[in-house]
C-alpha cells in the first residue's frame, strides 16, 4: 500500500494529528468571540443536566446507529449504555449522537450506494462536535467500513465496537444461519425441492436473534479485519450479539476510549500499511467476503494508501483458508467464538503478520497476542499445514474482459469450473435478468456462462449484490447447482459459486464487458488468473464504435445521486468518492 505525502482536495486532505483544544473548547462555533462561543455552548449543553465538573472531563462520542429497520443493530441501545458505563468509570463524559445506519436488505438501491453518505456523515459529525475520542458502533456490512472511513478522514481517536453475530437457528434438526442458508434454501425452493409452506417456515428461523449474519459474510469479515487491523479491542470481533461478553466488550471499549483521548492515539497511527497487510492476511485466512476488498481499498484510500491487486493476489497464494465456516466450510461465528476467536487464527499465521503494528490498546499486535491465554484443541480453525483450502480464497483475474481486474472467490466454487470455456448468455441489465432468467424458452445450457451488464458502481447504480445470478429455473430443476457467472456487480459474502465479480472497467463506462454478445466464447482460467473474451480485436473495436452511450436517468440529475454519479470511482479504487481521497504514494500489500 502507499502512503499519501500531500494533502487532498476539499476538506479531506492528509490527516493531521489532533492537537490543541479539547472537550467543550474544541471546535467552537464561529461567532467571532471565542469566549462567547464557549459561554453559549455551555449554556445550551447544561440544558441536558450536566454540571461544570462533568463538562471538564474528556468527551467521548458514541455513534448511535440504531434503526427500526436494522435488526443487525437491534442491540445498539444496550451497547451504548455499556459504553457509557465504561467511559464514566474511566473518568470521561460519554455523549451519544446519531449517524445514519444501513441494513443490507433495507437500502435502496443498495447499501453500497449509501456507504459513502454514512462515511461523510460520520466524518462531519466528528469534525463538527467537541469529541476527544469516539466509540464507533456498527455491524451490518457497510456500516463498519463507513464508520472507519469517516474516522480515518476526521482523524479523531477512534475505537470500533461491532454489534456481534447472531446465534444460529434450527429447522428439523439442522442448524440455520443467515444468509448462506437463505440462499441455499431459496435455491432448493426455486428447484422445487421444497414447498412454499416449508420455505415460509424456514424464513422465520434464519435470523433468530439480534446481530449480524453468523456466517463468514461481509459483516463477520469486516469485524475480523478491523480487529486484525488494530482498530478494535482484542476478542471483539466474534462475540455473539446476545451474550453478556458483548456488553463487557462495550464497557471496555468505552474505558479505553478515554485513555485514547488522553494519549492522542489517532487512526493514522494505527491504520498503517502494516495494519492493512495484517487485515488482508486475515481476509484470506478466514475465507472472507469479496466485499472486503472494496471496503479495505476505500478505507486505505482515505489515508493515502492504495491496494495493489497483483500483490494482493500473491499474498492470497501464500495464505490458505484456515477457518471452517460457511460459505467455504460448515461452521458459524459462534463456533469461532468458542474456538478462541481471531487470536486462534492469528497464531496460525503469526509468521506472516506485522507484529509491531500499533493497536487501539496502545500496544502492538504482537504484545496483544502474547497476553492471550494458550490455545486448546478445537475443530474450527485448522493448522496452517492442514487448511480448508490451500490456493488462496480470492483470486484476481485479468485479461481483455477485465483489464482493470476482476475477482473470484475460488474457495467457494465448484473446482471443476476453474478452467472453462463457454458460450455467453447475456443479460443487459438487472431488469432484463429478472424478466428472462426463468423464461422456459431461454437459450441456455449448464456449460454456458451467464453475463450480467450494467450492475456496477454507475450502471446500477451502487454496485448491488447482484453478481450471484440465479441458476435459470430450467437448469435448476434438472439439478444444476453451479455455473460460471460474470458481472461488474458485487455479491454477498454469504454467497457461493463460480462467480466472477467487480469486472473493471464496468460496462456503463464502456468497459469490454459492454461489448459481450450472446454466443461469444469466454475463457475462465483461475489457476492462470485469466478472464478473456475470445473475440478478435478488430471485431471488438467495431462493436465499440457502435456502442451507444446511456442517457442519464432522471434521478441522476439531483441531490446525493448527482454527487454519486459524478464522483464515484471504480471497484479497484474502492468505490469511494474521488474528492474524498488524498493523493496516493504508497501501496499495500508491499511486493516482496
């Protein structure tokens, strides 16, 4: 990764360390008279019932991301109370404040579309309010990266606290978990293997408690990566949402936030090149979500660090999947918690980690690991020498179909499809896919390759989790479980299959994907990291000349949508807004 050496554009340049005034004297409203500004601020805050003694303490902000639409954050109110307890026990003044929240199933058009809005909200609230440090409470997929992106840009001492994973449900003696099992049983229903009545019963059991998806989806992946990066207290990633230990983590986070305020321990000292490399190692070791690549790229970009996809792929070849959790294995997050959580994983890849990386504890990753109790025999985290999958969970593909790169989660696909040449069956858009994929007359065979266009950052917009194209019903009913699917979209970390994602440049900006036609031959070669459209250059150039530029949609011309359409970057740059990123001068992972 690369570190920025120059300031960026607008209000977000190179992060500066917090200095000078603190508490109620920090960031005074501009009235032209600082004494009056402080007098007025204290007059109004005293309406909340505070005394001068309380207001003289370090102020710890707490992000309230609760929403009636967000079951992943159902436990946020009780976490806030536990954080407040920790802050007060450590001598600070806790003050909660709201920032927007996102839930994957309750964000139109996608939560990815709104991630940057949440990051802006977080950054500006941290800049605009007199907080000496902040406890960031998030959980559902995009909330953790959004909060950390905002904190990195504001550069206020920050500590991450996740809501924690759900516990598992049960159906006829079989453990259930959102949302890998959501997709598995929905596939069975589409293939007429289970009835409408049974799928309705299953629907009640997939999310049995508060918390995030309990498989190795994006929420779990980002929690583990955040802990590995040092932005969370040790042990904080895996504790189930409903357990008392989750509240103890909250209390400890509040107490630590007070110390971080005094130490001026800012994100730029923790979220370093070395820290991001540790997070990427863990991403591979846990068989984590492909979404994490986009999020980690965006988070690093806020600090002037660029993710090098080719070096990332090399890192993947060196780091096996060790965690036996769905969708690449069989277990659930509560199993990983009982097996010792992230520490058990870190022990197995210790030789690959940057142990001197600083963490929110004020100590290094290596020192934190040395303080943990010894491990024990368990079946969830494999030995480095006996992995779940040895070849790297995520592979970076290149070729004329994806000159800027594409990715595939090879640990969660049918290995028979790793080297394949097939005929393209093209869907021009999400509405076209919805209309035709189950048409009995669709010309499609099991060895064909499904191609979806216009589902990228600009095309959809918001790069939805549509890359998990459904198996056409006419094939599913014949027992087809997997086939190659290619798009410029994302997919949920809970999904599985031979799915090529994040094709860059996307079709909406004239990437080669836009030129694919029905019947074209496509070659996928995962071991060789190749994705190629087998059409000669002259024909592709002729198609490009005939390509029609999409007209702006009515909703693209105003408000946040207009900002999004004008500023969004491609997947290889994290889908962040270009004006929020400083210049890049450092790369991670570093080539060795």
